[in-house]
């Protein structure tokens, strides 16, 4: 269960602009055309659903505890795929208030079609559906038009007393959007120096600095004429490869809680001090936990007993109100109510372990997203887990606990929080550590199938699939959340078969190992699985594990290769040939060994008349340079070809 409480910054596109040149537009009838489509350079129209004509964002730091942010953005929309830029949501809450919000829309020639009226702006709750309390709200506007192209222009201002977060400037955050001109400015008092990190800026782009009246230090970045780009197969998202500037405060204040952010140590110290003293448990509960672990000398076993007690006696409920995004409810509150958010449940588990004589530390983590930028200390976290360094083992070891889940295996972090960095919160401050890494030997899928084919080509199959580690994550969620009918419905959408019926589906979990195991038993009816033509039947022995080839490259590869997770696959399919048939042609064995992984497949005719198909695929690494993409394409093509190879059966004359 997620707990996105820590990223309490204004929503997307809440960047800002200030100054005389950035004043809101006042558009009157008869005014000269604005943003005519004919002015867009041809190179920016190519492969673009929309073009950002102008984006001006400015962050004005008024003090350690207050900022003002404004944004002025004009986007030409070419088609329905770009129409989302004609809508806007301005986020606000206890710590962020909206100063103004305006909008205009123009036709292709730049003539004003409509001005956003106050009655057009809707005020909505941004509740996530599982929060007990959430003060997040949004002001929304919709200027979509029925006829393309058209241009929308939005302006808004946000006044914030949450200075833990500064702006992140992403002038080109998504694919198939070009940028004509974008500028980002930060103005901050000299005694509050800006911290920033630049990434993937165009060659020659550099921050410009100047000192303005009133002792403000000004920073400015500017880009222009960025052509649209696309996500590439097995590559990082566009947001990870296009220009970005991350900014962060050196000092900040949230509802009277002042902090310094010059290192991971100081950020962790602020979090520790904010939550210190909130781990007190009722005496009766302390005694209950002491009894629970009484006589248990193994440290890991003591931790497991406490964790499983937590899972059986609490539930996750999000609370997102003001400083509550970072400050936990007291452990006594969770003890009384039986629920809490990620901070509260983690703090509660820490207190329970303390009562059991075990020391643990809360750890901030960025869940379900790319890992944090370790070189840039800043608030990049959205979740909290518990880290328990074992003290009594001969070999140094650590137990990690996801305290919001009632179903997670003990010590397992899953793809949600595994394989990334976390900030350990200790009395001495923050310390970057790594959560558990799950490699190919942990992420396994082992499949055994028996397929019975009749003389007309129809078949029935019994398939037993054993998944471990990250390979079982999605299926465990399916097994835990849905009933049998809905499980079949969801699974059916992902089976690579054209015609089938699921006759049986069960799941059995085993959570005793370092990584959990989930065993799926699946029964299938497969009408016309084999293609029978005259005396011959043609069938593909690879039943469920086919890899597709990648699409042909268009031009030079732009990005590196990013595979999701390392893994190991093993498939064994026994095909029971119909009476009166025998194999006429079997595919040649295939063996591949490359930098990307290894693959093998083979079909054998066994003495009992059955065919045995064995396939193995191991991918131990997940990152490769873009120059290796042609070789990777070839690896995928050869696997795809082998996976589609057919067996030919022939009917005997007997």
C-alpha cells in the first residue's frame, strides 16, 4: 500500500513567473493576434501533438518560510492527443493558496475565442479515495475546443508556506511535445542561497545570475526550439532524458518547524526531531508485546512475531493535513484506533519492537518511482518503511519491514521499495542506505505445462507456474485483492492466446523464504490450438512465454536501454500428441549467449510419444548504453523467431 504523504508540494505545472514582463495578459476584442499557428517553425510541428509556445516560471523566495510561485504558459494543441494541455489543475491546501488563476483560448490565426470566467473554474477535492483526512484541493479549468489547432494560455500564482519543496523545472516533461521557448527564474535573498542540480540541458545552456534590488540573487535558465521526442522501446521515460533543473532550499520552515537542508544528514535530523517522543506505548501494550516474544532468543524470530502481530492488528489509512505530511501520529493513537498512515504505522512498529528489546529506525524512501538523485540532498521521498539492523548475528544483516501492508511477506520490500536508496532517520541525522536488491536469482518464473491435443487440433492444458520475488508482485496483488471470477477476468486480458477458456485458476502463497513464492495453477481449454491441414498438424510449443521483436529503428537511438528488472525464466511444456500422429519436423535447438542475457530452447521427441519443449531465458542486467541497441534488437529478434518456431505432426497411415 502506498503512502504518498511526504511529497506535499503543489501539483504538476505549478512553476511560476514574476516581474513586469510576466504580468497577466489582458486580452480585449480587437487586440492583435496572439500565438498564430503559422509562426511555429516547421521543425517543431514534426511529430508533435502540441507545441509549448511560451512557458515562464518563477519562484520568489520571500523568507525561509514563504515562497510565491507563478506560471504563464501558452500551448498550441494540434489534435486530441495534445488536448490535455487545454486543461489545468491548480493544487492548493493548508500550506498553499491560490493568488490568481486566469485562462484564454485562441484560434489558429491567434484570434481570441474565449476568456476563462470565474464560473468556469471548478473547485474539487483531490482526495485519493483511501485517505481518512486530506486537505488537498484543486481549481480546475477546461478550455478544450472542437476544432484543431488552437492555443490555450494559462496563468496562476501560488503562495506557499511549505518551503521544504522548491520548484522542479521540466520544460519538456512528456513525449511528442515541442517547446518554442521556456524560461525558469528563481529569486532568493542572498542569505538563503539556492541549491540546484542541472540535467540534460542543451549544449551551451548555463544558468545566468545577477543581483537585483533588495538583496535578491536571481537565477535564470532558458531553452528554446526543442523538437518533440518520443519514448523509445525499452528506454527511460522522456521525463528522465529531457532538460530539467532541480532546486532546493538551504533553509526551510514548515508550520514553525525550521530546518537546514545542506546534506542528507541535516534533512534526516529535521525529520527525527519532528517525530521524536512520539513512540510511547500504553503500559498494557508493552506488557503484551513482552509476553509475545518471551522465551524467543532468535532476534529475527522476535522481529517476525512483532511484525505479524502488527499486520493482524492494524490497517492502513492515509492522513494528509498540513505538517501531518511529515509528522507522525503518536504510537499511542495507533494503539487506540488500530490504523495509521505509513509514518504512523512505521513509528508504531518501531515502538513495538522497542518494547520487544529490538532497535529499529524509520527510513524515508521514494516508492514506486525511479530512485532518488543521491547527489542532490533534498526532499524526494513519498513513503516511510522500517529498517531493523540485526545486532546479534555473526554476519551483519538487516531486516526491512513494509508496515502498511497486511499481506507482505516478512522482510520483503517488493518492487515498490526494493532496489533503491533510503534515508535512515537516526538521532545523529540522516544516512543514505540501500534497500534490498533483488537479482535474477530472486526474480524467477518456473512453468510446467501439460498440453493434451486431440486429432482436430483442440487442446486442454494444465499449467503450474511458480513465481518468486519481483516476478510474483503483480500476481500476489491480484490474488489478494480479487475474487476468483475477477482473477480469471484480469488474467485473461494478459494471456498471449487468441482463443481460450480458463477452466481453473488458483493461487497458493509461500512467504517463508527471503523472497515470497506464489504458485499459480491454471487450466485452459484451447479450441483449434493446432492448425490441422490434411494429414498434418502445425503447433507452436511455446505456449505462454513468447517474446516479441522490437520495432525497427527510425533514425539513431536517442536513449540508453533500461530494462525493468533482472529475471530468470524456465519453461517446460510436455505435449501429448494425438493418437495416430507423429512428429515430422522439429525446430532446431537455439542457444544464445550475449551481454544482454542467455537464451536456449529445444524440442525433443520422447520414447513415450510425447514432445518435450524446454526454454530458458536469463537477463541478469538492466542498463545498457544506447550504442548497444542494435545488438539488443538482434537478441530480441532471434528470441522472437525461436519462440514462434513450429512443430509439424503428420498422421500415420496405420
